[in-house]
């Protein structure tokens, strides 16, 4: 029998998230997280899902990603699921930035590694960590197919009119400046799952996907293909996020340099880590912000209003881009759990065919569901995202035998 298991790895600069799935039925066999790699207080949390075992935690020094993956392999082996298992078909790696080069999942070889490395200047925080995870996994299982699944790939179908910035073409091309978009595996999964929820094929459906977590992005998906998305060259563009500013007049940067005397690094930190909700009200957790709003906190209320205003602008803009919208789908941590965000985002858009049923919206569930009244022109849905399953599915489709 051909191997059917796929290990999904998401390597950060000091962490490794992982899931092991059996693609016969897309079931999860195990999942876990290694964090604080390189510190004395590294921690590994492992949950064997297939056997129904209890979560195991381990703390101690984990020097590097090689040691982290070896520790993961040891934990998996305790459940009979080790990296040396003949049932393991492939390892799928999340890679944040694929530029224009990678439009689909790709089997990793030396040339692919070199191209991912070449893209480091446009993804300096993410691609180096992704590369480290890939190289470590290849060293541990050089015989096993390894597949890169790119966050940017789903957005490569954007037309040039959406992907280009209106700056000098020669300068843009020389420095690879264009709108790439991110969260692509989530947008791909959710747009397809939304079509399924409506009982239609993806090719028949136009969907606005709102991926709302600490990082947040919107996409306009026409017939299963992305035609626009809110993030750009980096994940900073677009919606108001937990710690990122989103859209902003670029001249603010020049003003901060000239008048505020701030350095490039200081401005980078300000816009990526000290802006968005946390910059507006000191909190980036929507649950805490809503608690403060309910208690009459004006600062939290203003932060919430700014968040919703930007979100509503993108819904309207992507409605115009698509021309016809069949569904608006909310996903990720905030999108799936914050009913006040969903209600506020579509409030006042009844003329566009958008509405939320309060009772349906208040229901908590892990299942895809409609929260709009039965006879509304545009369906409003909550669709839990599953990026790991999407990576595993794309990986197995490429290498499964």
C-alpha cells in the first residue's frame, strides 16, 4: 500500500509548528509546537490525536531547528508515527513568499531552495526561517519528497492592474516591487469551502474572504481565482490588524524621518509591531477590546470603529471589483469567533444584499455555517480556516502515489 501520511511544517525564526495527517480521510494523527528554539527554556507541546492520548509537554534547551525536528520525531515515534515511518509520503512546508516564481506547490530541490533564498529581501522575517526548516527536514529525510506551499501562490492569478503599484516600472521591476498578497493557503481553502457550503463548484462562485486574525487580509475571489487582495509587497498593507497599521499615506514615513527624527528600523517597528489595534488602544486581543467597549471605554470603542470602517471599505471595494458577490466569508481567530465584528462589518450594507441574522451569528461552532437570513441576496458565512489541511492536500496531490 502506498504511503498516505503528510507531515506539515511551519518553521518560524524560533519555533516549529507541525501536524501529521493521513490523507486517506484527511484525519489528524498528531500536532504540536516547539517554541523558544535557541533558548534555555525551550518548550515542546505534542498532542497525539489519532490514538486519543493526552498532550505531552517538555521543557529544556533546544539549540536549533535540527534539534527541534529531532525532538518532534522522537515524540511522534512514541506514538508509532516517527519520521522514519514507511507510511510517511512527504513533508509539506509553509513558505511565506514565493514571489512571481512560484504559482503552485513545488517539489523542493536545490534550485527551488536557491530561489526561495533569492526572495529573502522581500520577506526578511519569514523566508530565512522557512529555509532553515526545509534544510533541516531534508537532512533528516533526504529520501523523502519535500514540497513548498507558498502563501503568495494563490494570489498570483491577480491581473497586473491589481498587482502593480503606480510607480516607475523600471524601478519596480528591478527591485521586485509589486503586490504579492499573503494568507494565500487560507484564502484558497476558505473560498473553496464556501462554495461547497453553498452547494456549488468553486468556478461558479464569487466570494469575498475576510481572514481576520492578529494579521488580517481580504481577498476577492472570482470563480476560484484570486483577482485582488489587501496585503501587498509585505503583510503591512491593507486592513487594520493587531499590531500593524494597514493602509497609510506613505508620506507619513518621510514625515517621521524628517520631523520625528526616527530611523528606518524604528519606523518599521512602529508600523509592524506598535500600530493597529495595539497602537490605538493598547490591546490587540479583540475579546479584551470588546470587553472594554461593553464597559464604555471610549478608546477601545474608537479602535473598534476604525477597525470596522477599514473592513467595510474593503468589502465595498471588492464588491465593486467582482461585480457580483455570492458570499462574504469570515475566517481565522477574529472572523470565526467575534460575532460583534461580523455584525458590524455588514451593518448598513443591506442595499448590497448583505445582512446578518443575530441568532445565527451568536451561535458558536467549529463547522462552516451561514449566518445570513434565508432570503438575502448575498450569503454571509463563517468558515473555519484550515491552512495545515490545505498544505497537506496540495502536497499529497503533487507527490501521492
